C-alpha cells in the first residue's frame, strides 16, 4: 500500500528534502534570536511565530516537525543568550513568544497539541526567561490569516516570523505575502512553493508581467522545457526574485537543490534589515548543496548573460565560494566607485545584500585582499582582518590604486 506523505495519524514520513529544510529553518531561527538579543540594555524580546501549515509536529521516525523545531530552537537560543549575558555581567533577556499554529485538518491539530504540550510544560518548569503561549487554529490558511491578523494587531506584535510550508501547492496568495511584509515593522517569511504554480499564476493574472520580467518568446520556450536545465533555473530564479522583491526588501530566490528538476523553492524574505539576509546566506553555506542558484556569484547574481562564462551553478560549497571571492574582488571596488569614493559599510550591505549569494566571510575577505578598497574604522584605522570588519566602518577607495584589474574585468560583459 502506498503511504500518504503527511499521514500524521499513522506516522508521517520525513522526506530527505524536508529534513534539510528543517535544518536550515532551525539554524536560521536560532541565529535570528541571537542577533535580535544583542543589545546590552535589552531585557525583553517579543515575537510571534506563525506556522501556517503546521502539520502534526512529529514524524514517524521521531524527528520534530516545524512547530516543535521553533520551540526547541527558542529554548536553545535562550540558554546561549542568557549564559553569555551572565558571563558579561549583563541583565537577562526574557522571551515573550506567541506561537500560532494552523493546519486545516482538526485531527492533525489534535495530534500537534499532544506533541507540543510536554515541551510547553518543560519550559514552564525550567525556563524562567521564556513566556511561551501557543494558539491552535484549524482553517485553510487564507481564512486563518484573517484571524491571525486580528491577533497580531490586537496584541501589537512588531516582530513576526511566518513559516508558510504549503507542500507544493498554491495555497498562499502572493497578495497575502505582500500584506505580511508590509504590515509589521520586522517581518520574516519562510515560503515554500512549487515554481510552476507561480509561473501559472503570473501567466493567468498578468501575462504582461512575465514580459516585463524579460521573459520573451525564447525564454518562454526554456520555461516550458525540461526543469533540470541550468538556464531554466536561472530564468525561474529571476522571475521569483522580480515577483517578491517588489515588496520585500530582502528575498533569497534560491531553489531547493534537485539535479532532476528544480521544482520547489524555499524562499526567505525579510522586510527590515540586510542582517537577516546576511545570516540566511551564511546558514546556506553551512548547509551546502541544499539550495541552488544559477548565474553570477559576486554582487550581481542575477545579471545573467549567455555570453558570460561567469554564469555557473552555485551550491554554496567550497568551490563556489572560491569563484565568488574572485568575482567580489572586482565587484566591490566597482560598486564603491559607482557610488562615489567611499560609503558607510552598513549602506554598502543594505544596497548589495539582496543581490548576492555570497558568504559574509567572503565579502570581508575580498575587502581585505583588495588592492582598490579598504575598510576604515571610525578612528581612521585600516582593518587588516576580515573578522574585525564592522558595519560601523567606512568602505573607501585606497589612495594609491592599481586600476588595471578593474578595467580588465570591465571589458567583460556583466
Ligand atoms: C508540508 S505539511 C507541513 C509540515 C510541517 N510544516 C513541518 O515542517 O513539519 C503541510 C500541512 O499542511 C496542511 N494543509 C494542507 N492544506 C492546507 C491549507 N489550505 N491550510 C492549512 N493547512 C493545510 C496539511 O494537513 C499538512 O499537515
């Protein structure tokens, strides 16, 4: 008998791609909490997590599903944050967290209740710094969203993290994603979807949009062809990016890697800060081969040009990073030159992060190795090590520069 993939009653099977997706989401969420609790005087971090397609919470093999992963990572982050604050003589941070879990199947939500309750009980007994409240909803997501908005607005949550894991179907409207991103001061979304439903949606809702995105006759032929061609991935990625970066400041438009056909995308969107995208890129590099990008790997990843041999499959591995560093060494001085002769590093990050798959260490290494630019501290010192570069620094063209490498690269088509 063929078993249903999400048969929570008899034991849902955890597919390998979901296991890897869980690892990325868990690691990112943990890092997110650490980054958001860095201020020495901070005493509280308030956030709402909304798991719109929550599932039953535990797979047949015993591994946790997304709602349990959020709770476990919250507990882990609380210990890291507060142990480190004790070491530094700082006051503790309390986490006030609302977890809204929704699944349209009430039986699944009952199973989830049972799986969540021991974790919540343990937090109550042992974690004085965590105040976790869980709300259970049982509607199709678009309907549940009306209730979710009411709760978030009446309880005045400003930090929200949505996990919209819609198992490959088109169950979340693009307009809903837009609303989430624009309604909260700090909104982040993990968004899983099947690419073909997005392309079908665009073709149906506004065919001219695809043309505006540079999808002409030739590209349409590529899109309707086999899903495992690298050109197909590059094109689909550009469509995803154009669609979502209209309203989200930072969109990682990478596909879940599958050499047999890039069907599913796990997007991360953030409206607030380049830091979110920086952390997400770094998590992808810790989990190489999980996501795939096709195009350039420097600052302008979507500048696809069929004549440019810099286009390649980027799987966030060691070899990819070497290629990225080579491109960054040229791209960074060009970017600074185009903006004048210097810029605060925080402005540089804000302007470039949406368009690069690069690891933060590689961006910093390229700055340190550059013969053209340098990172200068606010006291005028020049940074000598990538690890000491800070967002408060200024990125400046060097007084003595060799223009040669930049000009040589400029002759290539971008
Ligand atoms: C991919 S599974 C969720 C897995 C879970 N997020 C995890 O990572 O462990 C998708 C879940 O969505 C539920 N579902 C399907 N359609 C839905 C809809 N329109 N609204 C809400 N839930 C839905 C299914 O019952 C199923 O449990």
